[in-house]
C-alpha cells in the first residue's frame, strides 16, 4: 500500500513524510494534477545483502557426487 501525496503538499511536508516513511515502511506516490509523477520508497536496511556470496544458499535440490562427470564419457563429442 502506498500513500498518495500531491507535489505541493510533498514540498511543504517533505521531511515529515520521509520520517513517517522510515517508521511505517510505506512508499509515497507523488502526484501532480492528480497524475503520479514519482514514487519515494524506503531504502533497504544497511544490513541488506551487497555480496553475491550466499545468494544461492538452499537452492540445491540434489547433491550426489560433485566430483563425478556430469555426463558419461561415451557421450562426449570431443572423444570422437
């Protein structure tokens, strides 16, 4: 859910609206003449992920033998 605020109101109450957004985590849609022109969203927490390490954790469905070849040797075109 997002709050909808006119541009003039946003200009007048900008700092208060940003503080409210920080507290409730709700985005703000800024409109001009009733039409949306911008969306202000809360920033991700500083503890958010910035590294790709660990992103795939828990995604492996099957783990038999990591050292065995993916296909049989007879199926390799390079050996023919």
